[in-house]
C-alpha cells in the first residue's frame, strides 16, 4: 500500500492520510462504495451467521469462530477512537466493510476461507486491549497517533487481501472473483478456477501479510509501555520504509526466480522465425484465409458463442502449399487483435531442428510464452504488476516439469484457464518425429477439451497419424485447394521483381514474361508456393537469355521433378568430380547434422582432410554454397538450411538414383570433427599467444560445433543399422577416437564412482578404451545439466574426461580480447558495443566466426556454442543460470550447487539440516512427502550421492520395513511403505549399483519375485539401467520362487532398445528361477513369445535361453507344446516353432487337453502369409490335418456345450491359395511343393 513519507502533525491528519492512501491503492471506486455500505460489527455478524447456515446445509461448515477475537478487538478499537469516528464516519466503514467482503468472497473456496480466517485470527491475538490502554494512559496526542498507526496497519492488511481477491485474470476485461461478486453475477468465478488462482498467488501473498502481522506485534508492544513522540515518529518512518523495501525485494525475488527457472528450462521461442517469414511475405498473401467463414469464427472469439465456434482448426495440404505463410498471416492478425502479445502463442516447427524438437519442448514453449512478462519498466525492473502465471510456474516442481509431458500438459491447462481467450498456432507439426507429434496431438486434444476459451490451429501435411487424430476432432481447411489466388499473386510479384533485377532489353523482358506465365499456372494447379519459388530461384544460376529459354521450355511436372532437375545438375553438370562431391557433402551434412551448421563451420569442415593430424585449417574462403548446390539450400541467420523439408526428404530417399545416405554422411561428419579436434591447434599445451594467432587465421571456426557435437554424431552412427561396417570410414572411426583419447585426455579427470554403461549398439565394437571414453563423456554431459559447470572457472576439470573444453576457454578468451580487450579483462563490463581495435579487424572476425561471438560459459546451455552478439546480453543470460539460493551448511554439496528458488532451499534446510533447541536433529518422518521432496531425492539418486542419500533415508524414510519384500502392493499402503516403494523404483530407474546395494543390502536375496519385478527390475529395464539389472540377477537367491510374474519382465526386456545386453544380464536370474522355482511354463508364455515380434535377433536370444534352460533341467513336454501353440497364435515364427520341436514338442501337441486347438489349428485361425507358411511347416513336420478340438458352443442348463471344430472350416485354410498357390486339400497331399 502506498504511504506518505511525512510525519502527520496530528492523529486526525494520520487517519485522513491513511484513508486517502487506502483509496488510492485500491483504485476501484465501485469496490470502495461497496465497502462503505457496512458500518457496524452487527452487519458482519449477520453475514457470518447467514454463511454458517448456508455451509451447514452444504456439509462444509468452517470454523468461523476463530475470527471472533479479531472482531472483538476491532470493536474495542472503535470505542477507543470514538472521537475520530464522530469526525470521520468513513473510519468505521473501513474497519468493518473490508472484513465482511473478504469473508464473503473467501467462502467460495474452503482453503481460501481458512487461510483468511487464520490470518485475521493471528492479528486478533496480537491486537492489544485498547480499552485497557486508553484507561491506563488517558487521552494524549502520543496515544492517538499510535491508534492511528494501528488503523494504517489494519488497512495495510485489507489492502493486500482485497488486491488478491480482486486480482484480474490475465486477459482483456475478464472480471476477478471479487469484481464478479460486486456485480452480483450469477456466473461467478468457478470454484476450480478460483482454486487455481489461490494455489498460484496466495503463497506469494502470505509473506507480505505475515510482514504486516509482525509490525502489528511491534506496535502492540509500544502501546503497552509509555512511549515518547520520537518513538512514534520512528515507528511511522519504519513502517513506510519497511513497506517499500519489502515490496521491492519481494518483486525482485519473484522476477529472479522466474528468470532462473526459464533459463534452466531453456524453452524455444519462435519470434525470430516469425520475423524472418514476415519479411518474405508478399502483400495480399493469405487474404483468402482471413475471409474464410470457418477462420473468421475461429478468430473472432465470443464467450457467448463458444459452443458453436470450432476449437481446433486443421490447416491441411500438400507439401509446399504455403501453409507456413498462411500461419504467419494468422499470427499477425491475432496479434493485432489482442492488447497483450502473450494471448497469441505459437510454434513454427522446422525439419532442421527435428532432432531436438519433442512434444515436451513444444509444451514448454507454449507455457513460457504465456507467462512472459510484458510489464517491465524502462530500467528493466518489474513494476507493481504481478504475473499470476509466472507465480504458477515458479510453484511447479522443476524436475517434474522438465521430464513429464503429463505435468507440462496439466500446467498449460491451468495457465490457459487463468488467461481467458488464447489462440495457439502450431505450424509444421508433420516435420518432427512421428512419435513426438502423436504424443503432442493426444495432449493438445486434452488441452482443448479442458480449456473452452482456447482456440488451436495446427498446420501440417495429410500424414496418416495426424489425420487419424484430427479428422474427427478438428475443422479442416485445405490450403492447396483454396490458395490459388495467393499463389498467382505471389508468382506475378516475384516474376516482376526478377525481371526488374536483370538488365534485359524491352523485347527480352516481354519474351521472358510470356515464358514465366506457365509457372503461375502450374503452381496454381499443383497448389504449391514452393514449386514456383524453386523455378524462379533456379533462374538466377543461368547465364543469358538462351539458357533461360531452354530452362523454361519444359517445366518440371511437380515439386519432386523440380528437385530432380536440381539434383541431376549437381550429379552430372558440375564441371569436376571434386565440385560434385563437395556439393553432395554439403547437402549430406546439412541433412544429418544434429544442429544447423553455420556457413563458417561448414566451410571449414569441407577443408578438413580426415586422418591428417598435422593440418591447421585456414581462414574463410567465401563458400558460395547456393551457387554450388542450387536453390534447395539457403542461409538464414548465418545457418545453412534446406529451403523446405521436402528437399531433405527427396535427396535422402533411397528410391531415387544416387540418393544421399544419412548414415554415410553422419559418419563422415563425425570423422571430420574428430580429426579436427586432434589437429595441432587443439593441443591443450598451446600458450595464449599461439592460440590467438591461430584464431586470427580462422583455425577455430569449426571448434564449438566439433566440441559440442562429436559425441552426438558418434551416438547417431552407432544406432544406424544400415551403416556399412566394412567401409573404410567405419574402420577409420576407432583409430580416430583412439587418437583423440591419446592426445586430448584430461589428466585431472577423476571418475566419480562407477560409470553407467552406454546402451548403444555397436559402441562396444569400437574398443574397450574408446567405449570407456564414450561412457565418461555421457556421464559428464549428464552431470553438467545438474551442476552447471562454468568452464571459465575450471569447475569442470575433475569431471571432464577430455581437455577440449579447456581449449574452448582459451579460444573464447582470445576471441573476446581481439574484439574488446576491456571486456575480456573485466567480465562485468557495462559496455554493450564491441570495443574494436579497428573496423577492418571486426569485419574479419565476423567473416570467420559470425556475429554471435559472446558464448555462454555454462556447458549444458545451447548458447555455449551459439552465443550472443552483445556482451551485456550474455552477462544477463549467465546470471539467470545461477542458483543464488545455496545451502548454509558448508559441508553440504548444495552449498556449491545451489537451488533454483528460495522455496527449494528452505525445504532442503528443513529436511536435512533442521535442528531443535537442544541441538539434536529433528526427525521428519512424520511429514508428508511432497513432490519437491521426492524430486530432491531423485536428484541425489541421479548424482549418485550415496552418503547424502543415506542421510535422507535415515531422516525421512527410516529403516526399510521388514515386510517390504513380501508386501501385497495392491492393498492400501502405509505412508512409510509408499515412500519406500517410490524410492526403490526411482533407485532402480536412475540409481547406481553402489546406492542400491547400500539401501537394500542382503534384502534383495529374499524379495518375493512379484515385488522384485514390479518395483525394481521392470523400472530398471525400462530405463536401460544395465548395472542394476546385472546386480539383481546375480544376487537374487530366494530358494522358493514362482516364475509366474517373471514372464512380464522377460517380455519387457525384449521391448527395450538394448534388448540383447538386458537379456544377457537377466540370464543368471532366468536360470535360477527355472531351476528352483515353480511354474516353469512362464518361460514359454504368450507375453514372452509375442514380444519377439518376428525379430530374428530377439528370436535367437529366446531360443538360446530355452536351450540353456534345458541344460540345467529338462522342461516338461506339455510346457514346450503350450509354447508351440502360443507361437501359432501370435508370431507364427517358423524359427521358434522349429526350436520347440527340436527341444521335444510334438507337432500336434495341444499343451492342455482336447479343449485346446493344436498348433496347426491355431495357425489356421488367421488368414495371412505368416500363418500360411507356418501351416505348411507344421504339415511338413507331420502335423495331423484332420485333428479337431472341442470348441465351446454355448451355455445351456448351467452347462457348457461343445462341438467338434475342424481345421478345414477355419478362415486360414480357405485363403491358402492366395498365399501359397495351393488349396488346403492340395497342401495336405504334398506340403513340400507348395510355393
């Protein structure tokens, strides 16, 4: 609440000033008039009595009696200030009116009413007995001034509470809870919506009210003693200073918490993409879509018509139809409609970032776009406006938000419900991974159903998976069918621009205009902007009117034909083999790079000779990439991209001649990067002067890309199944990595315990030392996300297996010194412009290293490679990385790592360092475990902090319940059992063997196999924690176990990516259970056999396991035959069937009696090629074609009836001719001749 800074001359002036200040702070005449309607305590009691009656009817009676002390003390206070009340009657209304309104409003939600009553009760207990004080000290100016000070305290409390309850939603003109009640609206803020607002904002308001409560206590103490005027004057001044200071600190802290969280989450904002696309729009493009009836309804949101307006619009069309430009037009229109930009949120997805774009990252972008603060003062400090949305995000558990799509969806729904009308535009959904876009669609449909005021537009191709989700849930508009006028206008404008840009004669201009006319017609027919764009850009590479005539004489039939013409020029018409290979490398590397390459990086990569460890590459050679590769590539923001994702799809399509191979060019780029990092200019012993000279010569243009991406490129290579392992490039890779380890190993590196295995196929074939290096690098990158290593301070040295990042520090320092020596010496410099020794030097540096020269010093940040153009921007960004709230205990790890927010720090102190008055630790086992509590434990597990985790368990969870191994986890668990269940699952998923050993000890030996699988083994397998799986399998020794629950675990192990390693790890446990346990039939179960999914490698592993089982204990024939029946009912694998027959199964073995179909009969129940082949195989192995089984034929007179079912009656036998070229009868006669 704003207050005057001058000391009042009298108590009358103090009351008058307090009223004026309160009214100014409230800034709501209607609310102020409502407050003045209540002028006595009786009116308040009448309202509370009525409220009690209403709540008792609804069975939600609250304890309103707690507010009575507050009301009684205020009643006594009004008696003490009776003289001032008579002169200023508004005083009584300002005492009773606000509390009546607050109780009435808060009653909408039980939690808000309880919170308000608790706060009022605290103030009531602190307020003195005013009548007693008045009698003791009599009438005096000092006492009257003190009483006026209490009046200001009370109004401060009301001011904070009233502002909270009348806080508007973050939209245009949407009324708050209080304003709605003032309007006597029947449609008041919904209980759920108010609940969201309360949960988000009240925790932030509570400290402010507590600050006022503390001040009331101090003033009450003053009234109990005889004080002089100077003490009262000091109290007035302290109150003014305290209020302003608290407000500033509070807002600054909130802003800092949000900024740090946003930086840690690193959401993608698409404003730059939008700006670049807007710059390429032709005037008039997209006019038709703004006039389309469906789109007009979608754009013009009216709450009263929300039921009839389409919530989701699907802008669909063929590739190159201009969907992205239409989406940009819509975003422009929406931004012009809204006063606040954050009511239009969007994502412009591109193929070049498809590797890093996930459904979760899109949701993060939408969340932080909604919450971006547009209420900043000129100096960059937040003003009095408080963002509810930012409060909500700060109250969300960061670990959950960073990793859980469900949590992100739930948060987005809450933010949208608080924001009023919001339009979401998603363009290019078809350009990201199919699994990710499916996850996104499922969640965005949930968002649409939960947020009736939200409108969503999705622009994409007609991909089958997208169509399946949107066809029945969205209103579709076809871009290619409706876009003809825009395409014709665009082509006409571009043709005229192209003609004007060339010095042709008037006759040639007329001739070319005629030749260009068919482009517009062809583009209209195909519905493609991109087609016209390619043809027109291609003309820039032609010399003279004759070549233009020849090119335009026969136009490509469609977009693919246009790409084919360009690709043929590259492969056949470039003058030398060197240029042809160079152009193919450019296209291949642009298509396979994990992140977009800059033009400087690409130019230097092309100059590297793989295997040449003596080369020092030179300066930028002005690579004419577009002239070399044609109009299929473009340079945007200094990065090289394909003009459209369809270009990449065409060049990497295995069906076209001379196509590009993703595997081949990923491997070649990896070899280039490793060779480059082994060259002399990366020698970690180089002095600063030598590095500066190499820098000036352009030797480090590829440095940041190579350091950041070499490991990602190796990972990608190991995952390619189509990579030729016999090629020279693959055989060269281990030699290059050995050279990297030999020359760039970090002698200061100290391994932090056991290194988790790298679950990548082919990685171990690179050699044991190289494999260990890859594991260590993976561990370092994971650690850097949590620890936020600052490389300039050397914080990474003992964790980093290589010296490459030390070279990065030296290169960055040399670069900044070359740009601005002052900035390099003084990191906190306020200079924003580069302090260059000369413009020529600056231009040369930018030519070689681009414009983003100031790199983020934190390893895990994307801007560690990309950087900023301005040193002040970099400094501001780096501050947001910091975790300023650190643990106060010096021995604690988090005294260095820190926390993202005060709340996380405070809860950490309460949990691990809370001390009572006697100095002994306080056990927190009785406290409920919150999400953040467990998130902290999860962080300890992932960081392998065994000692700290041991303390956490001891203080929070206690000893493991002795009955844990045998618990029935389906029943209601105690809180302690729930904590242990979640803890063991988290340990299995992301913990180390060392930590699990420390927690479980010998208990693992006696676990019930059901609990072992569900709680530990299955999570470990799902998260590919191979070490945990191996340790469990080797140490489980329970003598009496059933294999029944183990079959699901084995099946899961076949479904993970690194199934071979997981199955090998499980083999000791499989053999133990088969030897000592019961229900061995589980090893031939439907779950396990179906999980092989006709994959030859999975089948080989399962057959090997069956053979190993037979070596230790002969399986029962009935189990083998049951497995054979299962094969016939699921995968129809001849390989598995043959193995079971060799192990002892009979071709006609039923497994479980006459009521079960034989394998041949089961195979005949489906009509497919696999079933037909298995039927032929079984007949060849002697299966009886006339065998029948007793099939259920109804339930009559409390008994089942059966009939004999014949194989010849099944659908599979009737369709045999389609698959084998023989009928069922012919196959029976001679199964060996069937094709």
